């Protein structure tokens, strides 16, 4: 059917039909994971130009927009703060503030996540605080699931109160594209600040009671009641290989009497590509099986008389060191994403054995090396402390059990990095310097003073996000020049007009929240932003108020773990399932919606 005929049926011109088709196809491709989002964005850019909806200059203009420049500069600033030790310094002190009660620890990490998100990327804030939260949970004997979801939600709430969230920057760009003043930090802080207060209170008073008491696969294994006393005795984990001539071969574990005779505990059996954690009494030992054994060194050595070898692969005695269990989370922008551990040659490179993988609420213990890694995967690894420290230095891996080297002291470079960051954010917030220029200037100064090199600055930028935003931003121009944004906005108005302007803002807010759970905040902001601004302009609602409301909705990613990468980051270490996010996040979503209605009335004067 010709576009003109379709348009005549639904009241749209042929160009509007073509644009609507491009948007719908792009959203389907992104939501279905049929293609990478940044590749879809490039296809959209080409489609807008080739169909003549936009000129060549308009189609390519997304990459020169202030929103893209701001995101690049902010990425460099965030990386510099981490590299200089500023963020870790803050995390160390927050851990000291957590006290001994679960309520206090929850409050500390929830509001710490909100605070860090005011001036750095939400994902980076969550990644930095994640190891500290896990460490505090273990020291205080609190299930990790009681702290990590509040931490994730804290970063999302903090993202509502600042200009420096990707979705907020995109919405500000949508306002500029339609001739409106850009949004500022001072407009987000009161509105989002109210969200932080009410959302935080909900989590501490009600949401905390809905949190599960659950551990990741690694913590659950290490916290078995029968092992608690053993850990207090400072015993160690050892890898023990069953030699082919051992009398243990073909014996059931219960018949070996290893526990009864030597007082040792076999925590896992590695048989080929399968890990049995924990092993059962009826499990049969085979030649070349590797046992993960807990016990004192003098007792471990007695196992050698049973035809075993301490260590593996014919290691020399000097390498027969005790090993430990550690949990490692794949960071959202890790270079390991999409590759398998086998392809990465992980064991030969780092000397660590991955025995289990936790993904989306499920534990996998067979053929773990064959799984293409995804952001948020939690891996249970076995190896020596020096090998763990080596992995912790690699980009893209968050090691939760890395031994602390003690609190980091604030160096002159860290103080300088913090001062520069505060200065550029302040200048941008009060409007003395355009935000994009302030962020680029801040990043440049941090490179000049040696906080990070140019190579590290390039690596700090998530070019996938830059490609996504630069390619999709021209949709806003297309929606405006074709008039489609105005028609869609009027469609919302027709249904909500009888209830007044506040109902229009509330309706677009709820619509945006639902899309965010499916598409994520960045894509939702790119699609909904131009429509919301156009609706506000043509209906007479304050465009800045509408922009703030929709931007905040893009951060309300509480209902599904897939709505925001920071949620995925917490899933493995917290042992969460999708139902956990729906149960706790439903109340948070309602609280934020009610808070928005109050803020729109009192602060923005919309009724």
C-alpha cells in the first residue's frame, strides 16, 4: 500500500508515514535485540537522509549537538575522578559510615548512590559503590540483596536530580531543537531532589521490607552454616587433583572418609567442564578430578598419601598455594562482553578458574566457558590472591572480593581533580559557561594535569552511546519539520484535555515510564522527548516543566532489571530475579509519580 494511501486513511502525509515507519522499525529492532542499538541509529540516520525527510546536514547534525559533546566531556571527567582516586576515597569513607545495623547501611548506600549520581554517570556510581556495599554486607553478616537494590535505586533517584544524566541531557537537546531554552541543573535539583527524599523514605520504611534475603551463588556457597566455624578458624581453600592411580578413583564421596578422617570439607568437584557445587555424598570421584577443599595445610598434605596432588596441571611445590573464591561482575562497558571465557583464554591469562555463572536470576555450572559474556554477569572464580589482584586491574571487571589495601588518602592530584569538577559543574549550573563547553573544558584540564592520558580519555567514552544518540537525535528534527510531533502531541491532548495541563504532564510521564522499562531511558528520551516538547509548546504547558517531567520518567527504571544497566549490575551479586524488581519497584514507581504531581503543582505551577 502506497504511503499516500496509508496517510489518507490515518490522516498523515506520506512523509509523516515514512517517518513513523522508520521510528517503529527502529524501536522494534532495538527492543528485540535484532541489531545493536548504535547500528540501528546509523541506519535511522541514513534512512532519514535517503528518503529526503531531512537534508544531509540535518541528518548528520546529531553528532555536533551540545548533548553529544556534554556526554563525551562528562565521561572523561568521571573517568578522571575514578583514576585519581576521588571516588574510591568517598566510597571508603561511606563504608566506614555504614555502622552495624542493616537500616543504617541501607540508608548510607542508597543516599551515597544518589549523591555520586549528581556529578557522574549512574553506572559508574553503581560500579564504584558495588564492591564497598558487598564488603560491608559480608562484614556485617547482611545478605547482599538487602543493600544492592537500594544502591541501584539510589543512583537512579540521584540521576533525576541532576542535569548530568544522559536522558536529561537528551531532553534538554530536544528543547533546544524546538527553539526553547535548555534545561539547567537548578531546574532538576528541586524536582529530582524531592524524588530522592520521597523515594529514599519509601525504600527505608516500606521497600526494605519487600527485599529478598538472598545471596549470589558465590556468597551462598561461602556462607553455608557448616562452614562458618571453619572460616573463623582461618583455614584455607586448596585445589587438589585426584591422580589416576589414586585409590579414591571411582569411590563415592561419602566412602572416602576424607571429612571423617582428616576433618576436611570438599566444597566443589570440577569434573571436566562441570562443576558440582556443593557435591553430594553419592558423587563419584574420577581420575583428574579437581577438588576444592577447605582445611588446614597440615591436613591437606595428608591427602597426598591418598594419591592426590596439591595444585593442578603438574604445578611445582612453589605454586601449591591456597586459593580463594572470588566473585567478579562483568561491567556494562567491559571489552569482554560478547566473548566467551574460552575465547578470552581466561584461565591461561589470569590463572583463575570460573566455576559458576549467575545471569538473570539463574546459576549455570556446566560449560561456563562457552557462554558469551553479558553485562552484569557474575562469575564465581577460584584462584590465588595475586591472580585476583591482577584481574582487578583489568578494565571491565568488578572484583567484589578484592582485599582492601586500606583507606585511600586524598592526594594533591585527587584534590585538584575534585576542585576542577566542582568548578566546571558550578559554572555550568549557574549559566556562566554553556554546559557542553564546561564539560569539555573540565575533561581537557584533567588530562593536562595528568589525571589520565589521552588514550585513557578516549577509552573512557562509551562510543556506542555516542553513536546511538548522534544517530537518533535527528529523529527530533524530523518529527518537528514534518509536523508529526505536533499531531502526536495533540493526540495526547484530545484524551487528556478535559482534565487539564497537569493531566497531560502526568499522562506523558506514565507513558514514558512504561517505555523506559522496555527500551531503557536513553532510547525513550530520544523518541518521546520531541513529542513531549511539541505537545507542551502547542498546548501551552511550560515546555521546561514538561521536559523535566519526561526526563525524570526516563530515570524511573525501577520495574525491570533490563530497564537500566545499573540494575543488571546488581542482579548477580544480589542474587535477584526479575520478580524482585517488579515487587519492590512498583511501590517506588507509585511514590515517584505522586511526588511528581506535587512538584508540578507547587514548583512549576501546573494544575
